[in-house]
């Protein structure tokens, strides 16, 4: 009775479950004694148990994705702040009248302002 209820609840929660995900979870955690023993019994495990393992694998995967997204967000916030500062500097530079005038009476831009480049930092994808 309990097993049927759990199976029904898990199927409503997760829909159709690929039970191979649960086996992959056990394989990836084979150093753990309980995972190793469950993997040995995997052919005889009940569908609710396989669904629960698939759910655990999905949660673990989502946790890793969440951590990676947090790291990327932190890095991106730093890059946005840097670009914002650079844009502010460029706007200030454009609105400030030039004080340097060369011999021909043509305003001379400050050194280095003629080609401002924003370097793109290449990051490898973080994988855990």
C-alpha cells in the first residue's frame, strides 16, 4: 500500500522518470558504501526506489548548476561594475573641454583616448 502511494506521489511530482539517471547517480557515488550496495541490487530495486534515486540525482545536479550560476553571477557583477566605471570615465572625458591645444589651434585629445578598448576576459566553463 505504502509503496503504491509513494510511486503515485513521485510520478505526480516528477512525471515520467528515466530510472537510468538513478543508476548513474549510484555509479558516480560508488565510493559511498550504501550507493555501492544499492548499485549491486539495482536490478531488483522497486520503481519507487529508482524514482527516488533519480530525484536525488536531479537535485544534486541542480545544486551544482546553482553553485556555478552563483559564481558566474558574481564574476559578471564585477565585470558590469568595471564597464560602468569605464563608461563613466569616457562620458566624463567627452564632456570635459580639452585644455591641450596643439600649434594649429585644433584641440588635442588626451593621450590614449583615441582608441579605448574593452578587453573581453575569456573564462572557461566551470565544471564540478
